[in-house]
C-alpha cells in the first residue's frame, strides 16, 4: 500500500500531464521532419516516359514506362503485341528485340552498341544502319516520345 | 430432352415458386422468370436446347471433331489469341510413374525437354500408358540454350554453365533403370562450345550402348551451325536414328527460328548425316499452325525427301508462354490425317501426323524399332 502511495506521489499531476502532452503535440507540428524520423530521403518519383512502336503494317502502339526501363521492359510490362519479342529475355543471345530508329533518334541514343550487341544485330532480319536491340536501350526523360519501327514478324510474313 | 434441359426447367420452376412466396435469395442475383426469358436470345435458347445432354459428359466423348465450330484461324491483322480446341486438351500429369521419373531425374541432375519446353504429352509419356513403359526425352548439355527461337520456351543465355562431365554416365544409368528398348536423346544448342557439344552427345550414346547394346537410340540433334565434323561425330557414335527438326517452311524460318538456324543448313545437315553413315535412319519434324500454306508444307516435305530423310512427323504448334508466338491456326485432326496420307504416298518410311504428335512420337518409335530389328535379323 505504501508503494502505491509513493508511486502516485511521483507521478506528475494531471495538469502537468496536460501541459506536457500539448507541448509535445506542438513540437510535432512545428519541428523539421529529420528531427523525429529517419534520415533517409524518400525515393524520387521516376519520370514516366512514352514510346510509340510502329509495326510493319503501319499500326502504331503507344506504351508508357519509367525512366531506366529498357525498351524490352516496356514491351513486356505493357504486353505490347509483338510476337516473340525478347526471346532471350535481354541476355544478348538473339535478335528478336531488333528495332529500327529514325536517324536523329539513333544518333542521340546515349550508349553506343557493344560488340556483343553488334554480333547479334548482324543476324537480325531487315537490318538497317539505324538498328539497335531494344533490350539494350534504356529510356531517359530526353528520349520520351520516341518512335521506333518494328521489323516484320511472322504475322506479316504469312500469306 | 436431355437431363440438362430437364434440370434447367426444374430450376426455372423453383425460381418461379420462390418468387410467388416472395422468398428472395440474397446470395446471388436471381432473375425473375420473365427477365430470364428476355435475357437469353432466341438463338442462344435454341443452342441450349440442341446442346450437349448428360450422355456427352458420361461416356467417352466422340473422336469425331468435325462438329467443332470454334474459331480455328487468326486472319492477318487479328491479334487476339485463339481458344484451345478440344482435341488438344490433355490431362494434368500425376501418378507414381510420373513422380518416380521426376525424382530420379532430379537426383541424377538430368534435364528433359519434356519439362523445359512444356510438352503437353508429358503426363502420357512419363506415366507409361497404353503404349507401354514410361519414357522421357533427356536433354543433354544442360537446360540453357545459346539461341532464342520464338516458339521455344527453353531458357536462353549467352554463356550457359559448362556441361556436366558425369552427364553421359548419369543418363545411361537412368535409362537402364527405366528398362526401355527405345530411347530418344536431345540437347540444347551450344554455340559457345567449339564442337557444339557433339563429343559430349556422342559419349552419351556410346555409354548407353555400352550398358545395353540392344537398346535403340534416337538422337534429336542441333545443326551445329552446319559444322560437318560435328555431324560426323554424332553420325559415327553408334546411334540408330539421326533426327534434326526443320521446324517450319522455308519462308517462315527467319521469323520463327533463331537467326543462326537456317532452312537450307538444316537440310544439308540431314543430307550429310545420311551420306556419312547410310545405315542411319534420318528423321525430321514440322510444326504446323504458324501461318504456312498447304503448298509450302508440301514443298518442305519434298525438300526433306530429296535430302534423304526417312521419317517425318507433323504436329501442332502450341504457344508455350505468353511471350512466344501466338498460334496462327489450329489444324484439324482430319487435316493432319491428310498430311499423313501425303507423307505415306511420297514414300517416307514413316509419317506420324497429329495435333499432339511431337518429334519423339511413341507409336512411331515402335514402328521404327520394328524396322531396325528386322534389319538386324537380316544382317545376321
């Protein structure tokens, strides 16, 4: 019994409690976030990018993705109807993601093709001077609005 | 009136009765009989009345699929996937044989094309069945290929792991355990290896023959990029049937197969195998349903005949995953029968043709086995 009394004497009084709690609340509203939460910054929102795929029969397919996605990622994530696209899943072992760019787009692509990419490109059907493999092209903000031509697929070849 | 129609009538009557008693079913959205009648068009009601009765679901379904009226062909420009016709539906693989083979393969670190390429016949072949003992087509040189064909779901990589040196012995052990008299071996393409994997393949054949000299071995080999030394290694290894698939007609080959595979190259490989070892039976396979015309298929059969191919199989292309080529046309079983007759009239030793027929078709193997046994007997 004596312990309880001692305990209750040590507790701050009700009025004191009220003062403390309101002060804490004010503190929460006015202080900078870094003082009472973790130091890490929230991830910056990735910029959305747009690409238009022009099929051999003239059909235009618009697809969206995020900055840092490769063109193969955009095709897969949007389930763009390009048959057998990306058969090797981006390992530079086939040429099914072959795309044809306009000259000015081809020149402003940030990365030049590696030897492996050129080897696979050599095998591609309808190869042009402005051809690249879609799995190696990473989208940036500047490239948004890109228009690429898709070479003929089996659907175009059949009678 | 079938039982189905009687049931439908009873259901309508129950509904009517419940409405009269003002009993409302709160679980589902019930329509009153008047609404029900108006919801179904006269055409649909007609089809329901003429549709399957209970009998169709009880006994074995009829094998005549001529009455199937679903969409079987995708015209140029159409992008929606076709529904799978009933003659291609297979059962889910289960059973003790299936489990036994699967566990054995995992223990021995072996791969099969049955699993990797998602063959629909896996349940039937691994389970054994009316054709006899269970079998699987072992895929040598790993489960990762160095080519990416648009119809195949086998994994692709630029630099797959090196082949397992104990694979020939493990394969021979597994096959001996299954007690087969005819076995089919296949492999992935290994363009990263200097010999294309041909020595490893040949060693496996020799090991199998060493453990059981009576077993007949069929090898479904890659084209080794046209390397005739590699073809010779396989052709001289002691196998009985040399198989290499032409896959499709000439004009569609660039769009269907990997670009390193070529129509003329494949024909040359088949021809060379025959020239190197005239005792070999050569075999090839065509997938139908990718948009080829009858004339093109006919021409391909003629090209195979000129290349000295003895056996040919024709099967339906089925899309293995969402990412692969969509089926352009589902060829009917009667059309496959027509191709079988064409093949036989052209003088092939054996023509296996059917929607689910694949390169290592079991009944065909029985036939080929009998030919080879006969030859052995006459040679003695």
